[in-house]
C-alpha cells in the first residue's frame, strides 16, 4: 500500500467542495447540499494529498442499532494504491461494534467481500420526468404531529432507530402519510436531490399503499425530474418503469454481519432515503 504521501483527516465542512469534485468525477449527481446533509448525519474521513481531497468515506450511525458506510470515493488518479482499503479501515473504526450496511458499486464489490460483507439484495435506481397522474385519495400531507409516529414506523421497517434522519428530512423536505383507523399505516418523504427530487424513504404495509405514496408526490411534480431508489425484492420496480421512471442502474446491498429480520413485520421499506442512507 503506497500511501506515504496521503494524510487521512476528519471529514469537516471545509472538505465539502473537494468532495463534490470527487463525486462529479465519479459521475454521481450529488450537489453541495446533498453532501452537507449526509455529513450533518455522519462522521467520516477524507484522504488528502497536499491539501487536496483525493478520497472520502462517511459513516452514518443509527444509534447503536447499525451504521451505513457511504460516500466511499477514491480520486481516479489514486486508484490501485490501497487508498480504498485505507478509507474502509477508517470507516470500520468509526462504526465500532455496530452492524454495518452499505450499497456497493461494481468497482467496490470485491473489496467489500474481502472485508466480510455479504450480498443481501439489489438496489434499483429509477428516474425520469414525472408524468401527469391523478393524486390518490388515500394519502395526505403529514403534520408536525406525525413525525414521532413516522420515526416509529420507520424503525419497525428498517430495523434501526433513524429518528435523527426523519427529523432532518422533515426540515429539508416533506412527508405524506396514509392513516387507517386513526393510526399511521404508511409514509413517504420527498426532498431536493441531484438533478431534481428524490422520493424516499417509502414505508408501507403493502405494495399498493407504497404506490399511492409515490404517486402522492409524482402527481404534484408533472414535468419535473424525479428519482426513486427501490430494491428488487419489493416488486415496485416494474411499476416505477411503467410510470416513466426508467431503471438506470443501482448497486448491491450488503451487510456485515448477517442481520436477522422478522418475516412478519407490519411494514416494509419500499424505497430508500437514498443509497447512502438506506
């Protein structure tokens, strides 16, 4: 590993402009505001060469339940020097004993497998210009009083306490909900991200409710660019394609160690907040 000229440093706001440069180099759509959001919810390190950001990684901890490792990028001029492994080792130290999740690109898959991560699913990225759709009758805009119940339902579906993420999403975006018999039965969030808006997370008891929650936001964004990150096992992907949101890529969902998930959960995560945050 030839890293003698590289310094690993705590990721701070002063490194954001360099991080944006790296993500653009990698072909990712992240704006400065998107990096600011994930950094606000995470801890991480940057790799510096003569003060220039040449690598990044962030760890988003959801209490002690689990953590996601994300935004792992190595400058294309630095590849093949062991920097990716060095960044991952730093991420593991930050995460401590928490169970870990990540979404791997094709470039990183081999490294993550060597580090003990195993594949658990496929993430499918859908995006496109929103078509004109009728607003569903069963959804409604969330109120401030719904946020605690949204966080509780998200914890059931995701398997970890993401309360801080939910509160952050309420500040920068908006939520829609489905209520039945006086109880919250599902929710979705939307916020500005990349080229337009991203819808997610979407949590619901069944796929029909998930579709209604997605349509709640699409119906208000006719002609605008929309993105949804789902997983293959939810069955939502073909329907998204039918709505004009084409499958344009994705990644491999991975975890370390294997995490037991109850088969009879009352809610499922049908769309991710994004690939970094789960």
